[in-house]
């Protein structure tokens, strides 16, 4: 049933080649991140023109007892009669229902498709064509009914903003996979973001959700500011932006209850695996010891002994604390040194150490650090960790 969400008969060939959730072999697959509860998928080269003679098939699988909600962020496939040259077709194998085919002259009738199934296949194919951005879709399960508007926000945020006289904050659901979709963000976690920013991408940058999982986002729409400074945080660069009338400010849930979750934790003591004792060109001694690792320290910072293997820096918080993130910076302008990546471990007794594995829990997380000695880089711990000692 072209151009409609009404289900038609299931066509042959709409099932993915693989019987497992994921992506079937095909040269038309672009950025894809699929999880049991939400995900994002796009055609190759999106938002550039998709390739000729290409295909990709995604099989979406939700947990038993839930159903899938699919949001059409963008469907721009070159028009043809019955979408014969390029098409998007969705199929529900459990009920034998098909949706589409879709292309530019036969678009979905609504941006959100609510299915009654926990399994949906998404089939994209093309023949020869000249134009078309391709497709961008996201999905979530029926456990997250607020996803529809937010998932379109992975392009631009289109939801109806609540009347500020009625509410200060509102909440939307961001699917997994927002970090690497096309689009810009302007601003940073402390200032907020221009309201023309890609919403869910900004949420990853702000550290309120992990890209691998997505999740519920609480934010407010507030008065804009003159200048939005750029920042590097959670693997994303934001841009320096000019005045906007409104801005988006993200709120951590705990901050709605207590502002203390954004406070900078006091470090009682610094320790390190080793320190660098340098003799400069004037014959003066300079000690790059652990105590100099505090972010506010002027001059040189901490550095491990040159050639040291598996170097570590340890922070003692004095007592067990809830730790939600970390900020790193290189040494001062006179000393062009910085850490480009690192692991995190935590302990409550300084004997048993637990590596931080992030939201995926599969392997030790590698945090992306600094690219120069001047800027500060933020990384969020999602989920947070409770510890006294951090390495």
C-alpha cells in the first residue's frame, strides 16, 4: 500500500537473509546501531546521494511482550512509478503485513509508525538514479512511547514545546545511535545548546545519555545567549555558535532533586605509578609529581616517568562518593603535553579494582582524551560509579 502506513500483503523477498537480529550483507547500509530497546539506521552516504544498485536489510527485534515504534527521520528516494527504482519497504513477518513501498512521490503518511509486532524487517534497495539523500530511521519499543518526536530530533527537533507557563522541564526519548548521525550542535553542557542543534546528538555530548543505549532525556527550553562556546565532550565536538533566541538545557535526573550531582568532588590525595623528575636546559629540577594533577594547577602538571609502562594516576576522594564524570586538560602553554586516551578503574578499599566498562558492559571502556594542551575535555560515566579511589 504505497505511501501509506496501512498494511498490505507481505511481499516475497522482504525478509532479511539473516535469521538473527542485525544487518544482512549489502552495500547500501550506512550508519547503523541496533539494540533491543532502540536504534538508528541510515542508507549509505546519508545525507549524500545513496549509491546505485545497492541494498540493505535490517531486522529489528524487540523484547517479547513489547512492540516496535518506528520514526521516519528522512525518506528521500528518487521518485518512480510504484517506487520501482528506489524504495523502502517495511514488513511485519509475524502478521504478514507490509508497509510501503516508499520513495519521494510516495512518502509515509505520518512520521511515526506504531506496529503491533516485536519484529520488523526494513528493506532498502536502489537501481540507477541521480538524486536522493536516502533514508534515516530510528525505532524504540512500546516501553518508550515518547520516542516519536525525539527520534525525529536526531535531525532537527520538531516536537511541540510545552507552554512555559505550565512546565519548566519536559522529557523525550532518544534512541541509540545518535552520536554519528549527520548534523551539527552548538554549545556545551554548562551553557546549553542553540535550539537549532541536533537534539539527541547534543544529549550525548552533554553526557546525559550513552550513545550505545539511548534513553530518556529531561531538558528545558530557555532564553538564548549571545555566544555558545565549543567543547569536546564524550567523543563529540560541538561548534562555536552565535546568538539564538532560545537554547536547550539538559538536566540530569538527580539534579532535579539535588543540585549537588554537578559539584566538583574534592580530591584528598593524589598518587601515581611514577613521576617525571626533569632537569631543564638551565639545569633546574622540575618535578612532575602526582600532586600537580589537580585541574586548577598552574604551570606544569603530572607526568609519568618517561618510558613507563601501564602508568596510572590515582585520586583519593576521602570517602565513597557518587562519581558521574571526569574532566581532563593538558599541561600549561609552556609545556605542550596531554593525554589522548585512558582507561578508568575504581576501588573502595584500594585493594580490589574494578575497570569501568560503561553502558555496554562488554569490555573496558577507552575514553577519548585531549587533542591539545589547552582545552578541557569532559567524559561522563553512564552509569555513574560509587568509589573512593579512581585510577
